[in-house]
C-alpha cells in the first residue's frame, strides 16, 4: 500500500518546510537521529554481550536509571558520557568531521524559554480571604493541594495558604472555624512571565512547595509546584504523578 | 584519560549525604498529633520521623495533620501512629539526588528518611534538593 510512502512524503515535506524557515534544520535533525542511532546500537551491543544495565552503571560509576535514560536516547548526553558508555561495553568511538554542504556555520537552536505561566498547574484551589481555615484545611486534604487566596472580590489573587498554616494555627490554639484565611495567608505570588528560577528562590525563601501564579491584572493563572520545577531542572521524568 | 567524578552523567556531582538534614526530628507512635505539630513548628520542619526504639516505623508530616483534622475533630489528641505513613520509602546516603527526586515525584511525597545500615542518619526533603540545584 501507498500509506508508508505517504507518511514519508509528508515527513519530507515537513523537513523541507522547516528547512526553509530555519536553514540547517535538516542537518540538526540528521545529527539528532545519528546520536540516537549510536546510543541504540550501544544498547544492542550491551545486550549482545550479556551485560545488564546495573553492570554498565557500575563500570561508568553512575546509576542504572542514568544508563536507561542514556540508552533511550533521551536528553543530550555529553561526549565523555557516551564514550564511557561505549568503553563499558568494549567499544571505542571514532568521531568524524564532515563539512556542512554550504560550508556555512549553522546557528544553534534557540533556547526554549519556559515561563511560569506555562508551567503552572491549572487545577488549583481558590478561596476568598474571608473563608475559614477549617474549610481551607478540608479542601487541602480533599484536593491534595495548597490554597490560592483571593481578595474578597473573588477576582484577584494575593497569597497562599498551606498545611503549615494549619499546623501553626493548631499549635497556637486557634479555632480553625473562627480563623479567616486573611489572618494566616502568606503574601507570596509570582508573575506568569517570570522565569522558573524566580519561583524556586521564592519557595526556598518562604518555605513553600507551591506558589500561586498571577497574570498582569493579578488574576490567578494556576499554581506552580516545586516538584514540577525540580523535575525540569534536574531532567527527571515525572510520569504525570504528584 | 583522566576520569574524575566531574564527568559523571546526569550532572550528579553530589550525593544525598551532602544535601540531607543531619538533625533528626523524631517522635514515637504514641506522640500526639498536637505534640508532633508543636515540634515541627518549633523546628521549622515539615515532618517527624516516627521511631519505635531504634527502628523507623513511619513518617508523620504536616500533610498528615491536615488529613487528621479533616477527618476527625478530636485528632489533636490522637497518637500519630494512627495517622502516620507506616514503613516509608527511604534512601541511602550515597544515593543520587536524581534518584531521590524521582522517588519523591513518583510517590507524591516530599521527604525521604536517609538510612545507613539500618540506622536513620538524616532526612532529605525536596527543599534540600532545590537548594542544591540553585
């Protein structure tokens, strides 16, 4: 059937189109494919000689999950890492220099800039400042999340309440039913256009794990989670769980 | 070739031991929720290690206080043994930060007791990892 050919044709069209938008795209794509192929072949070699990932990991002085990620071709491993992987399975790598067809330098892919607005989780708890801490505590447990505190107009967000506020309040002997969020709320938010580092700094400074993200009019966008930011910074897969 | 720790993949130049909190905040299964809450507030920490003799039997966190109060009005007088997470996951001091983070994210928790030869030697929180990453 022609289906396979059609796929190839549309792939080729896609590559041509991107090449027009960004000269050098084809070469970068080919380089990425070669990189993955190399890693997959090293993984095949490992299996062929009967080595396990933990064995390779111990040769490389790293962890088994790191070897698994390397073999999957995820991320962008260093030269030296690939060479050590190869050495562990008894292979040496020869690098070859090939001039690009035009001989012209190819500009690097622009860094993808991630802003907190894109990283915020939208499923947040939003309660107005006159809500009781008792009700907020129920919601925090039910939703397994912290609370974005809104002004009493219900439009704009100005702070956050976490399990720490509940713990403090009971230690101080407060009646949670009689304590409005306005009395315990921490006045911390980040802007949707801020970079991820800004949120991590604020979380460390204020001892928080989640911070409300607001837009230019102070309306809530969502909640950014330390776990999500750390997974991004440390390049650890999240499997979509908490 | 000179192979130093600097060409470790996945950027791990450090281990759990270097990032963890060495100070242990502990209680026993019969410690009350209010006592544990008071200790956590005083120590500015988010969790209590629940020990039975020298053995780690559970972990009790701020989130467990929230859970207890949501489900039982008199929970402040309850023993934490009733609300703790029993037999929590742990990590070894020479574990890698990436592995610790992966476990926290997969398990949906923020604290990993650090165990060396059956003995609790520290506590690693996701904050410790964040501090190490900046």
